[in-house]
């Protein structure tokens, strides 16, 4: 709003005599170029899935609101139990599931079970049934071909559009096409993302992407949790308590060094989709290895800086599609495109033998330069930020330039008009202004006089009263009407013409949306690999090898990637499971000796496609179970990352199952042990193949000792009975009776090997083991036992009714323990795996470390020895005497309180009810 004022004399509210003022309304400050706020307003992403199942095949399509993209999966065979569909649901976690109201019994049963899963986090999906006619093949094709897609130029004919879509969507997958048609119908009906827009505004669709699940390794949510792949924690900031969580100490947390949001999103996707694709894994490792070379460190840092300017392009394209583009969007897009050009130029100087560098150099086309050039030549960033709207630079449109010159000259012109108006007004009026208000026009503004009380007092001859605002009266005069006719609504005309130019610029950008989407894909991939290379450099990871012929993993000196960051010193360990030898490994050892950590380490390495070997943790390091270490190394290898090991060789692994931590939930209505059986062990027993890795830690402890031991033995016997199809199983347990009572199948050729005492560290390494002292003669605390079979008798079936048959069997079973040694009353952990079986759990030592009273621990040892020797357990004499004295004192106190002179006192009753019962506890 522009205003011009003229006053005949100085007043407190106006300029002095002969002075005129001109002013425009102030504009709220906006963030500068370096502080775009576009990402803070992004809504939470939702996924809407459409699925059809017919004749054993599955058709799937889903819409992701985060990038306004439709993903489709070509028709794929699925079992009647719909395991593939369950896998898709676990991975994408849809907000709603759309399907046809006409379904067979299997799909109906599956959806009913899905709808009843109240424990699903954060919320179970909404099941939506549409009429079967909405999934017709022909009508689905028509919906696809008639859709309004920004990535398809408007100049394309119908035939060209059909050919273009056919190059993206496989129309020969009939179930998938019908699912796409049903999804488009659902989006149009629900108006996802455009609920508040005009009805003619359609749901934005910025692209179609293929979604496949081939060569992926199956991992359930329990496994992700127990191995700390992801770990969410409440945000410490009071401003973000209600907005969400932050990543805690987890594998994802230490490896996530991505500079752009979409790089972080891709890294999370890789973690949820570990793969067996050898070509994909090696291509990732090649890039990481290239950036680990010392001479490439500067290049990696430069690329990392450029990636920091790659922003949320899909959100900007979505806003362009809906005509909601903001000033900061143009600025962010401009920086993103120029950063992409910088990435292209840098990658053209890198070896083109690496696929990622070649793709960036070729696919970051000149369309990017065209977009950047258009934005740079058209958009006036400084003016746009000042006015908080889209403005164009000079010399773009002569008509706009002319109107802006008129607008800029208005202050002096309106000052002159105000002076002439003031001469024709009543002498009581001290001052006046001529102001310009967009959409209203030019008005004469005068201050309200004290005599103007009623509305009728506002009338002035020759002026049309408009409104009263802030003690100022606004009128239309002959002069202001003439200005409206002569100059028109300059401000709105300029805005309209600049908005038209913005729309034309948006169309140019949207026509090249495909290259922008490809930029985001390749840049996020580069960002992830740079992050993994940075972590590998800082933590000393090595490149794993992948051997499809190997059924299992081989890890040499592997480390737990999280534990080594927390412990003062970490002890590496090695692990091997491959071929037909030692497929089931039972690991025993004292409490806190590191069994669970060992298992988790192997798992993480596999996901990174490396075979590290476990490291021993000296005293002072936090003792944790070794199972975790095994799993983590395996996991890391399968996502194409370097791994914490000296060497690692990963074979064909199709799934990873764990039973390490119990997952309790009130909403499930199941006991802890039932959850262990139903959701963890049962999954492994029913689904594990000869290529699966199974990690079991302390299974059976949730119930009666005998029953738990029997169940553990039965599960192991079941896997052993599978022979060559037995999965690779690591079992950590404190049930030493599993071996002592020979609950596992024994063969005719059993060889017991006694391991020589472990050589204690000397020299500089001895400081890590101060408990040992010097010159001590210490024996090992474990009995090393190696069991080998050439002709092993296998148990057919599980339970007491099992029958023993003589059948040839490979070396399936081996026993391992965590090595320890005793120094007087002290127990020293070496945190290393060796052949053999532990003799005791050393629970008393763990209790001492936990700070329990010495008397309590001594009593526990005494009871344990009595149970082991089969002798009766008697009360502690000291405690018994204390109890007797307490009872005596109580009886004496009651006697002293008696009033012997009371005639109503009956001593016989007192003797029978108080003295005699107490005598049994005193004597």
C-alpha cells in the first residue's frame, strides 16, 4: 500500500508545512538465501497400497506421498499363505491397504488377520474394499492413459503417450495393471494430499517406479531390534518432544553421515533391504574402496559439500504441480541444480570404469543447465525475498518493466495530487494523504476530527465515504477516480503478469522433472556411499568378499561395531560356518563372558558383506553376549558396506532369524515365553533353509528349567535331523546339561580334545589383565571338547517318541565356549571363542560384580552345592538363632503387658493361644 500526505502545518501526527510524505507498507522479514525453510514444513509421509491376488499370483502398486510417486511390482507368484505380501507389508508399512471386495478365502483370511493386529506400530493399516468393477482391466488401462502426469509433455499425442507409458509400465502384467487402476481410483476418491484444493486439482503423480523384492534377505523386526540396527530415542529438545524421535546408539546411527535428506532415506532403505545381488553389492564396495584411497580424500570432501545443497526436489515439484511454489523453493531448486552440475563435472574427471561415476557423468544432462539458466535469468531472488512473492528480473517483459516504473514514480506524483486535494478541503482539516490499496485503488485519507462523532458527520461534499480505519477516514474523490481510470490497479496487474511468467517457468521445469528425479536418485546413492566410506575410514573397516558357492560365513578377527566404540578395549573373535561341517554351533560360557555380543557381531558383518572375526574384550570392557557380534557382521556385509574385521567371506544367505531378546507386549495377550516360541523360534523352525542364519540366545529360560531345556534340545535335534538342509545355527546357552546329559544326538566317533591352558599375556599386553598378577600358575576354566561325526545317528522327529536311525551324516554339530581362567577367587574373561564346553556358569561371580551382599552370595553358593550333591537344604543356623531370639522377645513383651490383677484375665487362654504356638518356633 502506497500513501502520500500533504499538510499545511506541523502536527504531532504529520509532517510540517509544505512537506509531503510517501510510504509503502512494510514487509515481514523472510529467511535469507542461506536459510531456506522449505523442509521444515513437510508433512509426514504416508503409503497407500493396492493389492490383488489371483491364481497364485500377486499384483501390487502403492503411492508414496513423500515423493508423489507410484511404485509397482510386476506380477509375482506367491504361496497361499501370502508370504510375499506379508514381506511387502513389513517393508513399506502402508497407511491403508486397498483391494477388491471380491476375494478368495485365502486373501480374506489374510486381511482379517492383518486388521486384527492391534500391536502393529505405529498403527495397523486401514483395510479398504472397492467394488470389483473398479479393478477391471480395460477401465484400469484407461485410467492410466488418461492421467495427468507432469513428466509427460503436453505436446505428446495420444499414441506417443501410450508408447511412452509402455516403456515404463509393463502392461503385460495384468494383475499389476488392475492394481494400478484400483489405486488411481482410490487416490481420486480420497484426494490424497489435495483434500483442501479445488475439485479440478488432481492428486500429483510425479513418476512411476518399479518395485522388486528379488534377491533380498529376509529379516524380521525383532532381529532389527535386538541387533540395534535401528534404535529410536526421545528427542532431548523440549521443542521436539511432540514432533518425534531421534536415532540413538545404533548401527544406522554410526554409519549415517549423509549430507542430504534423501541420502539418509536411501541408507535406511538399504538397511531394510539387504540383498544377495552380487553385482549390486560389488558396485557399492567399488565406490567405497575408491574413496578410501588417500589420494581421493579431497575429492570425497568436495563431493560431500556439494551434496549438502541437494534438497527435497520431489516436494518442490509437487508444489509446482499444485501451483503452491514459494520463493524459497526457487532458491533451493536453483542451488540443487547448480550443485548437480558440479557433481557431474567432478564425476567426469573420475574413473569411468565405476558405474556410479559413469551414470552421473552421462545422465546429468544439459537439461540441468537449461533449468539453472532459466531460473537465474528470470527470478529476481532479492526482490522476491523483499516482497515475499515471486518477482522477475528487469528486461524479461517490457510491459512489466513499464508498470513497475510507473509504480516506483507514484510517491512523488501522489504527493502533488494530495496537495491539490488539500486546497479544496475544509480549512479545519489539517492534512490529507492519497494512498493506493491493491484491489481497491486510489483513496483520499484524512484524519478524523473531534467533531466527527456520528456516521452522518463523515459526509463531506464532493467526496464519497468508503470506510474508517485507525482514526482515519477514506474517501473517493474525482481525482482518485481519474487516477483509477488512468493508471488502473498497477500492483495487481504486475502480480498477475509475474504469476503468469512463474507458471510458464514451472511448466518448463516440470517438463524436465525426469532428469531432476534421476539427479536425486544418483546423488542420494553417492551420498550414502560417501557416508559408508567415511565410517570405514574412521573405524578401520575392511572390504568383505562374497562367495556364492559358500553356504555360510567366514569371519576372521571380527569386532562388534557398537561395542568397540563404548568399551575401553575390545577383543576380536573369529567365526566360521560353511559347507556341511559344523552347521549347528552350541556356545557355552559363564555369565557375562560375551556370548550374545559374539552372535550380534556376525550378523552385522553379513549385512555389510564382510567376514570379521570376534575380538576379546579385556577386563574393564563391558561384558556382553557374543551372539550379537555374529549377526551384525553378517548384516553389514549384505548391505554392501565395509565391515569391522580383518577378513570376511560371505556366502549365500537368504534369511536371518534371531531369538535373543524377549519382546513383551500387553496388547498381544501372550506370555513372554509364548512370544519367544510363537514369534521368534517358530519362525526360524518353519522358515529357515540351508542358506539361513539362525541366532538363538538363552532360549528356554522363560519357563520351568526342565521344560525349557527339553524344548531347546528338541529344536536343535529338529535342525540336525534335516541333514544337508540344516540351517547355520548359533546357539548360546547356559544349559550345560544339554551336553552333560547327552540330550543331543551322539555318533559313534566322538573325539574329546583337551585344550592346553591359554597362554597369559605378557609384556605391554599384561596391563589389560591386572587381576592375573605375575608368576601365577593358573589353569583354564573350560574343558575343551571337540565332537566330530562321520557316520552320525540322527534323531527322526522331536520329543520322547523319537527313534534313532543309523544314517550317513556330515559334520553338523560342534561345541564352543567362551574362554575364561580362574585366579584364586577371581574369574578372568578372555572374551574369545574356543572349542569345548563350559563347566559352570559362574553366576556368583556375576552377582559379585552386580554388587549383591557377600552373605547373600555365600548362601547362594551353599545352596547350589547342596543341590548339585543331592543333599537336603537346611536353614542357615545364624538366621535361625536370630529368628528364635526375635520370637522370644515378642513373647516376653506380650507377657509383660498382661495385667495380672485383672479379674477377667484367663491365663489358660493366654497359654494355649500365645505361649504354646510360640514354643514351636522357639525350641
